C-alpha cells in the first residue's frame, strides 16, 4: 500500500471559491503539502476546467454568487460519482443538513473558521477514502481476472489432457507393434517424439497451475514472473474474448535477455487485461491488438497498441488511472493509440 506522501503526489485537487484571499492561501498550502492543485473563483469555470482535467478531490465553497456550491455539486454528480467532495463555508454554524450532504454524495464538510490545520485533517481523510476506493476497484478487477483465468485454464487443461491421452494411446500401439515385428528405429523415434511432447504438455500444465496459485495467493510482497509466462497468462485470461471476436493478440518481448520481472506484476497483468477487455468492445473481428514488453535501465514497459484506444470511455480511463495510482512502482501513460504501463525495476 502506498504511503500518504506517495499518494498525494498523484492526487489532483480543484479549489472552487469566490473568496480570492482564502483561495490563494489554501492553494499555496496544498502546493506546499505536495498536492497537484488548480483553483477557480466560480462554478462556471469549475465545470469548464473539468471538461479537460480529472480531479480526485474537490473543495467547493457552499455560498457563491450566480451558481451555489450545491448547484455545482448537482451538476458534477450528473457525470462524476467518484470524485471526493469537501464542502466549505466561511460561516460558523452554517453546515448543510445531513440529508443534503447524503443527497449530494458529499464525503466531508469544512468550516473555514476552524483553520487550515483542520482542513488538512479533512484532506487526509479524503485521501484515505480515495485509496480505499482504488483498492476495492483493484480487488474487483483481480477477482474478475482470476475467474477468467480459471475458466481459461480449465479449457486448456482439458485440451492438453486429451492430447496427452491420445499420445499415450498411440505410444502403446507402437510399442505393441514393435514387439510383434521387431524394433524399428523409425518407430522408436516416433515413440520418443510423442513421449517428449507429452512431457512438454505436462510441464505446461504445471506452469499454468503454478501461475494460478501465485495469482490467488498474491499479497503485498513483490511478484516474480518470467517474461514469457506473463504473456501466456494474459492470453489465457482473455482467451474466450479473443476467440469470440477472432482478435489477434500480437505479443512481442524485446528484452536484452530472458528475465524474471519483479514488482507488482500480478496487478499489472490484471490492469493490462482489463484494458484489452475494454478495447475488444471496439476492435473489429480479425483486427490486431499489439502487446509489447520492453525495458531500459530503470523500468519495464508494457505497451498496448491499438488505434481504438481513444474510443475507450473516459470514465473507464479515469478509473484505471486511479487504480494505478494505488499500485506501488507502477505508472501509466495513455495516448490516442497506446496504453503504456511502467514498472520500476528498483526494490
């Protein structure tokens, strides 16, 4: 779990207040504390800036001219249910009724007369709420991914065991034939080939089951997974979706050498899979989604390429960004045609 200091470096706060003196002091204080902060003096500017920027926390003045804080919050909640809102007033005893706060889905209230230190406590509480929301969302994605992984594995194991059974049966037939007519080197070679194939199949099953156990038992410790296994796990999780739309998942590993990746790899796998799952809604049958693993001295990079990235709902993009903030050593970059997950190599 990220520390408070690590979290606030990625949290954007919007201040909405018509009192420019209070706005300036609060803005400077939050910048000093490490938050990413924007400020506006009215509700109309707040709605405008929210069209191009996402905020995790909003501090909104209750009494503003032209459009009140309550009216602004109603408009915000029409499109954004997740942003944490702290309502502020400069009048002691003017706290809105609890019913109104519940109706507006306001997470907290701050009386400006109680001072900046009190506001800091309210913000600490808001950051904790934000982090809990992200952990819940990540847990949900992990559960969904594990369910899909188990389904894919059941199919994979069934198919593999059938192949093993057929190989064993044919091997027995060849052995019986060899006993009857004498040992033929070509027959022995065929038997050896089937035997080796069966051995490979069994190793594949063991690898997949080990991956599942690691996913289910994942805790706060760093994961250690071989680069090739990561790609295989991603494909297994998404097997049914890929097959249903005949999508081609073009997997490439461009590393200096075969390696074990460390860090929050399990969480990264789940986030990649959820992005691909969203993309599949917009990708046409037979199209290609590229997934490339690269590296430099400090980081590993998972690059997800598709010209449909810009079609993913902005609400989903916002949620993914929030989830990634709560995962240690992982960052995200999103452009019109690429999603990039970055895993820091340092321990």
